[in-house]
C-alpha cells in the first residue's frame, strides 16, 4: 500500500546468515530456523531433500550442548543409515535479522505519516458546506465525518444531535423547553464543523457540557435511561424494568403522556436532565 516496489522487503538479500547453504536468501533461512526449532516435529523435506525423495527430516529437542554455535537441533532422517544433520544458529545473527526487519517499520511509519499529512492537508483545504438549518448541517457533517476520519465519537455525537433536532415534539409546552435545550446545544454543531474542517480529533466541549448529569442520577433513573438509549440507538429490545423510575424523575420538567415514541421520549429525557442539572 505504501511502498511503490511490489514484493517482499529484503527478498534478494543474503548478508546476515553466514552458514546459509539451504535457502536463497535471509528471509527463507529465517523460515527454516522457525521450522527446525518448532515445538512439534516438522516435515522438513522441502529444505533438506529433493521433492521426489521419500526421505523426511524431523527435528529433535533444541539445545546448546551439541552445537558448534550458540544453539542447535539434530535433524533425524526417517531413512535408516542416513546421517543426522546438526543445524546450528547464531544469536548475534538472529539479533541482526531482528534489527534489520523491525527497523523497516520505521520506514513504513514515516510513509504512513507522510500519507496522512498529505491527506489531512488536502481535506483541510476542502471547505465543508455551511447550512444554517441545524438538521441539514448535521447531515452534511455526517457525510464529511465518513469521508475524513470516520470517527466513532463524532459519529455518535452527530447521530444524537440529529435525533435531538429532528424528532417531532407533540406537546406544545414540551416543545418550548426542547427548543431551549436545542438552542443551548446548537453550538456543538459549529464546533463539530470546525473540528472536521481542521482535521482535529477532540472532544466537542459544548456537547459534553450539556451532558454532565450522569454521576448525579439515581441508579434506577440511570438504568432506565440506558434501557431507553438501547432501544433508540441499538435496536435492542429489553423489558423496561427501570423506565417508570426514569419517567417519574423527568415528569417535574416535561409532560409524559405515554404515547410518545422512544425517540421523542429520549429527547424529552435529555431536555429534562439538562434543566434539572442546571436547576432551571
């Protein structure tokens, strides 16, 4: 994706493993090392015998007491009389292979950073359309979020704001309070637009400030709100054990007739929480 050359890094290099007589390059030799020092017997035919041979090689337990170098295994043959192969490795060479291979990640990280920086610069220079209607602006921001970061946090904020500004409020007294709440939280839309335009990942403060009631809610009320939110956003049907506690709690601020949709009840609840938390 990030490198123009097609192929495997270092696939033509044979500079690290000095006793490589079985493989064409360092990468393949490292695969051979992994096979020989595996936890279970491995069919090593491809490395040590010809393809048409019936001979198979299997590795012993590994150790250092029979090795010329730092560590080794004995490769036994299934053919009687065939000599054992003593396969040795050097820790210094393994370290060198490790350093070369993983240092390549630095190059990849640099390329990824350069690609991201170029992408961000391009998107910063692409103006996000402005619409004075909150709901239409949120629909624009929803598409821009997908095109820019596709960030889950922004996605959730936009989804909830679309519900708050888009749901129909049936009771006229409730509508007055909901509109007050909408006016209070509306700056979050401009903040979202600014963050997406600048390609910044950050909390939307004006949104978070309108949701500071969580720790002050009684357990049954918080649980009832969770049940309601699951129904609205997750399409999860659950028996509403605590919903009555939630409705009782918000009834001092809004009118709940029992005929509201879950979406309308959710917005009424958010409105009531805001007024209760701010002692209005």
